[in-house]
């Protein structure tokens, strides 16, 4: 298994080659997804002591349930599936926080509740799901994950020989 620092370097070195195959109008969303996938949503987020987990700093506790249910190199290291599980977990977590804040504001901040009700998260996610930019953002996360897993496999094979 490669160290987190090597994953970061290899992914950063591979980014220009990936951009060569992207349409120019989607460079920004792809790069944002690629960097987010490299530094924050890496397959190694399932380890509480990994660099990606520590980069969340104060928000790292949100990943504790994911880390409890996901063993290292398990589901999170399956290309595509691991990415969609982590992205789905992020969406479910944001929905949980939204509804928790909505319930809290009902009793303690009625004006905040009015603002939260006007922000329908399901409608927002539905709108985002139909945007090409979101597709290229998710593609960036997937490609960064594939480089991560390829480097893990390569270092594991080299150690066996």
C-alpha cells in the first residue's frame, strides 16, 4: 500500500494527462472533483488515521459511522462503487444535517426555519443531478479513485516480487 503522500503526488502528476481528454468547458468541474476526490474523498477515508480523514479536521467525526462499517480496502476500494457509496454517504449526511437543523430551528430559531423550508434539498439534488458540470465533477472523483486504487495494486504487486 502506498503512503498518502505518494497518492497525492501521483494523482497531481496525472491530472494534466486527464485534462487532455476532457472538453475544455468542463476543466473546472472535473479538476474540482479530481482534487476533492484526491484530498478529501479518497478511498482511504475508511481509515480514521489516514491523511484524507485528518484533512476533514473538525468535521472528521461525520466520517466515523462510515469508518465503522467499512473495512479498509473493502467496499471503498472498488472502482465506481466505492465512489458512489462515498458520494451517497455525503448526500445522506447533508440531508440528515438539514433535517436536524430544521427540527432544531423549529423550537429555537423560527426565522431560520423559514429559510430552511424555502431551501428544498431534494429539489436541489434533483436539479444538480441533471447538470453536466456535476457529471464531470463526479467523473473527476472517479478518475482520482482509479489512480489511487491502481497505485495500491501496483505497490502491492511490487512488494510481492
